[in-house]
C-alpha cells in the first residue's frame, strides 16, 4: 500500500524541496523530462524528496530534511518509487551510486545489493 504522504512533485513544492537538497549539499533540477520527482508532504511541510529515472530506475537523489530523519520518510519515498517504476514503467531494477558510508549502510539495511567496487547499490523489483 502506498504511503498517502508521498505525492508527485509540483512547482509549489520547489522551495521546500530545494531547501532539503541544499541541507545535504545536494542539488538537482526538480522537474527534468524523463525523471520523476516524488515528495513526502505532511500538512504543509515537505519532508523528503526522491528523483529517479523512469526508463532505467536510476535514483538520482534521495534526501530527507534533517528534522525528519529516521521517521520512515526515506523508506516511504523509495517504496513508492519502486511501485511507480515496476507497475507504471515495467522497470525491473533500481540502482544508484552512494556517496557516503552512511548511505551505503542505509541501502544495505533496506535490502539493496551493494557493490563496493563501483559504489553502486541495486534492488530487483518483482
Ligand atoms: C539516508 C536518508 C535518505 C535516510 O532517510 P530516513 O527517512 O532518515 O530513513 P528511514 O527513516 O526511512 O529509515 C529506514 C530504515 O533505515 C534505517 N536507517 C536510517 N538511516 C540509516 C543509516 N544512516 N544507516 C543505516 N540504517 C539507517 C532506519 O533505522 C530504518 O530501519 P528500521 O525500519 O529497521 O528501523 C536520509 O538520512 C538523508 O537524507 N541523508 C542525507 C542524504 C543522503 O545521504 N542520501 C542518500 C544518498 S543517495
């Protein structure tokens, strides 16, 4: 079941979503053709953002506001991205390149297969 707080990005989310990326010294255009952006929004607060390619399942960004970490926001965003990719686009695998040991640990904990040689994590979508 989808988490009801996870919705498609719209331009009204731009300020808060950009601020979350900036908190983590990340940047990325939020509305790129061929990519989909999801936000986790509760009330008026955008708490997290996930940007991924709909053709290849590559996750470009996953970031959760520092005040909202460890509350299941990242998990909910990834979960919804999995279903969008598999059900709407027929994508069979998600992948990403992690930048930090913390991120590697996070994805390993969620069941992604980690390849340390390439700093790549993969998850089969079934
Ligand atoms: C990494 C990040 C996306 C995690 O999001 P989050 O919403 O805080 O994580 P969740 O609450 O969804 O955690 C899901 C599970 O992972 C665990 N977890 C969270 N952070 C973790 C970490 N750094 N290492 C290992 N496990 C972690 C949680 O305990 C939880 O497990 P549980 O359900 O068994 O308790 C977030 O901390 C973040 O934005 N970090 C900075 C940017 C970044 O590193 N992005 C990823 C790079 S691609």
